[in-house]
């Protein structure tokens, strides 16, 4: 009987612990900002003690709202103009038992202090979580660059193409990013090799948006149908066994009087993606 006070002490501590846990849970919930299909978080854990004393919620909310609008506009554009790409992403995430939205966290600049992140307004980790720099304006082109890769993660042609699967995986996110942002790649322009040139041909021939959508839905059939419609049944299949597909494509374009027009489109798309296309002959 003399040991009964001990449980009473636990009873007085338990509600306190529960209140603290409830407060923590409520604080986490309060930090989540609904964003269409996105999950948006605010983090300011690295702020100094002096900064913590200041009423920062108004600034943080305004900052988050501005970034939310940019991310939201990109997400809405994908839903509207790239429905197959969005569906491929959602289906892939569901198969992996993951959220079909995108987790976005706003972090202070100190979290972007690594050399490779210096000056950046956005970055992404290996789990496709996006991080936005609280202390820098969000640059739409950077946000599009970070979003485009993950959104195409579940895409692919899954069949042999004249330009190769490796080239498609490397170039398609860049092409997608330029379409979303409306900005040319800022990197120094590189001379395209034959496979890359063939990739840009099909982007110009189908149309960049249609090309991205075909990739997202594993649709090589569209490439074959459109090419055969223009150059004759079996033309696409012959490209798959050609030692130099672009040489054959140039000959077919020239025979149809399409060479200059298509190459002009190719050069524009390639330039936007950071590449230069060579001469129309040779």
C-alpha cells in the first residue's frame, strides 16, 4: 500500500507527455499546406535563436504561397497538356505503393550550402522529394528541370528505336523541361551525335509534346505509324536495321522535299535542349 504514490506520479506525467505529443502533431499538421495533388511542407528548423523569437509566420506563409503558385502552375500544365505523362506517373507510383502527388519541402538556404547546390532555388533527392530554397525566389526553369526527370521515371519506349533507349532516357527529361518552362537550356551547346540527331528528328517530326507523350506511354507504335504514313509501309522497320538511320532519314526527307523544313525544326529543338545539329547533308 505504501507504494501507491508511484503510479500517481506516472498519471501526472502521462497527460503532460500526451499534451506535448498532441502539440507536436498539431504543429506538424499546421505546417502542411494543401496544394492540389502536392504535399507541401514548411521547414525553418535551422533558423537562429534570435530569428525564432521574431514573428516569421507571415513571411513564411507569403514565401510559401509564392512558391506554391509556381509549382501548382507546373503541375496543372502537366495535367492539362501531358495527360499520358501524368497517368504514367500516377500508375507507376501506385504500383510502388507511393503517393501519386509530389512531396515539396521549403528549407532555409543553409540546407543548400553544398557546392553543387550553391545559388539554386530547388533540388531533389533520391526519393523524389523536392526541396525549395526559402531564402531565394523560385526560378520556374529550375523547378521544371527538377520535376521533369521524376515525372518521366516510369516512361520509356520499351522497344527498339532508331535512336536507342539510352539516348531517349538522357534527352527526354531535358526536352520535357524546356516544354514546361518555355526556356532554352542554359548549358553550353554540344554537337549532337548521330543517335541524338535521330532523337531530335523524331521530336520535330511528331512534335515535341506528342513525342514526350509517346515516351511516357511506352508507345513506339505512334513513331512507326507516322513515319510509315509519310515514307511508305516498312520504312520505320528498315531504320531499325540501318547502320546509319539519319543518313537514310535525310535521303527520304530530301526525296519528299521536306529536308530543310524538318531540319529547321530539329535545330530549334536541339538548341533548346543544349545541342547543335550539323549540316543537312553528309
